[in-house]
């Protein structure tokens, strides 16, 4: 009986957490269907805004306002070719070899309410925008 109560309580906590942030992890199949052709806007950890399009062939060309290495106003824009893919584990992966640093990462995509998406966890700093 105690095991059943613990299992029910655990399920309620999980459902409650899901209901609070409203985000659900997208599956590999969902990502493979959704991502090609989307226009992406993302703010890096350094505060640089980056934009690119997930081309159907896995390529991308990213532009950034380069706040990390730009001038004091963050207005030195730059662009660089790169690639994107969905890993076997169902993660969205980016590989861009910027002029001064390489950017290579993979993250789960969480879909929130409406058209809000997050990289790995729900929070303002992990928000990513996908548009058609």
C-alpha cells in the first residue's frame, strides 16, 4: 500500500510540474518534422542575439550582433556558416565555427504553451524562438 501511495504521489508531482511550466519535451520524430525551414532566434549566454534558418539539408548561416567580441555597443555584426541536426537521442544540435570561437552544442527542445520553446529547461535564459 505504501508503494502504491508513493507511486501515486510521484505521478501527481510530475503532472503538477508539467502543468506549472506547461512544457513538454519534443521527440526526435517531432523535431525532424518541425525544424527544417524554421527561422531561429536565440540569445547566447554572453547576451549576443543570433539568427539563422535551419535549412532542410542541415546547413545554416548564422548572424550575430557579437556582444562578446564586438565593440562596446555590441554593434559589430558577423555571420558564419554552420550545421544543425537532430541527434539519435532526440536533441537539437548546432555546430558553428565563429571567427574567434567554435560553438558546438546539443540540447533537448521543450515546447511550452503557444509557440514558446526552451533549450533543455524552462526559463527566460533558455528560450529559443522558432518561426516559419
